[in-house]
C-alpha cells in the first residue's frame, strides 16, 4: 500500500513537472512586455516583435539570438566568389581550365579547352586569359604563363603545363 502511494506521488510530480517546464520555457522565450513603453510606441514594438519572430512553417520556433543551429555544417560549402569574370576567353582562369584536345591547322596550333561550366573555347598561342597567357600549344598539352601575386603582393609569373592526358600525380 505504501509503495502505491509513493509511486502515485512520484508519477503525479513527474507529470506536473513535465507540464510546467514547457510553459516556463515559453515564458522565457516570449518578448518583454510592452507595458514599459507608452502609447503608440508600445503598439509598434509589439507589432514588430510579432512580425520579427514568426513560427516556422512546420511550427518550429525560430533560432534564439546568439545560438547557432548544431546541425548546420561548420564549413560553408559555397565558395566565396570574387568579382564576376569577363565573358569569353578573357574570363578563363588557368587553374580551372581543362584541356580537351589540340588541333594542328595551317594557321598554327589551336587548343580546345573547357571551363568548370562545361563551356568550350578555342585558344591560340598568345591569347590573353584572366590570369595569364597561352605560351605554347603542343600535340600533348598547353603551356600557360600564369600571373599571380605572392603573400606580400609581389607579382609572380610561373609556367603551368596542362596535358590532355595527365600522368599519375600531375595536376590537371
């Protein structure tokens, strides 16, 4: 008999605490009362607070200020993009160009390249790219003169050779 009274008391206390905790949390998350403000300002503040913190479409509460969602990735997947690149050959970046093939023509060698957006371009020796020039086109690949800056802002030129069929360990 004593055990049933204790069990009943514990279960009722547990049920009461489960009912009180969500109500206390809702009160702490509620906006501050507008009683401190007077007249028109109180109505505007209440309207702003209601509009600024609507519940989500699925009934979820909005994120509290200063807390981040633990399920969001720590590293942002989107790459920080700089200024938009110019159209055409002038917008090709040496590091992102892929060599698809080379062609020998009566006017000289031409390279068939593509950018990450899968757009195809035809390059000739001496063509100017966004960050370099086409130095030499051979049957097996293309050599670019890439212009960049080091950590101190000093201009640096380097030759980058991209092959049609890169060997193991070679950058494409």
